[in-house]
């Protein structure tokens, strides 16, 4: 019995870095999984990232009109998300000013100003603003960037086999 304890002590590190010892616990990473299909994720990423979603070979095979449509959707989505991020940032700043300076004329001015600037690009991340993927998807559906039936889409309807002209 004593020999067994000696062997385990012999191979385990007891210093400050004991928590970093290899193979002491689980060595794998668990990633968050969403409830969206691959086609729904494709539409979401295409709206948020535009043509950068595609490989160079896919871009070469794509016609210019489709590239333009994708780019237009991307620009609209960027504008919608930017304005949404500005509204959330304004809500946070309003909360801060009303908490720390409740009777200040600057606070009154900031609370009365509801304007957003389309030229200003809000560089804060979704994580910093506590915006989830579901929030973005609901916003893009509301602003008609994503289709209204987004949640019911399972597969790309254009990938389904087509009937020939004579078989209608």
C-alpha cells in the first residue's frame, strides 16, 4: 500500500503549476452549438460577411449579378447592425449618465437626443454589447435582410432538383 502512494507521488508534480499538468483532467474543448441548420448558418454568414464567405473558386464560378446581390445584402446588413449597435451603446451611456449625473443638463441633452449617425461605424463587438446570434437574426428578419421564413428553412430551395420545361 505504501509503495503505491510512493509511485503516484513520484510522477505527480506538487508545485505551483500542478493545475497545468498534462492528462490530469479533460483535455478537450467543448464548443457552443446553435440550433440552426447549415443552410440557415450559410444565410446568416452570407448576410454578415458578404463575399468573404466564399472561396476563390466559388467566386470565379459566380456571375457578377449574384455577386452584386450578395454585396447589396451585405451592405444593408452592415448598416442595420451598425445602427442597432449604436442604439444599444446609447442605452448604456444613458444608464451611466442617469446613474452618476441625474440632474445635469448634459444628461438631459443626451436623453433627449435619439439620433444615430449612419456614417459612424460602431467598432464594439457583439460580445462587448451582449448581443446574441438570436438577437442579430431577429433584427435581420425584421429589417428584411433575411427571409421571413428563416426559422422554417431546412435546405436550400435552389438546390432541389428542377422539373424540365415539358413536365409542368
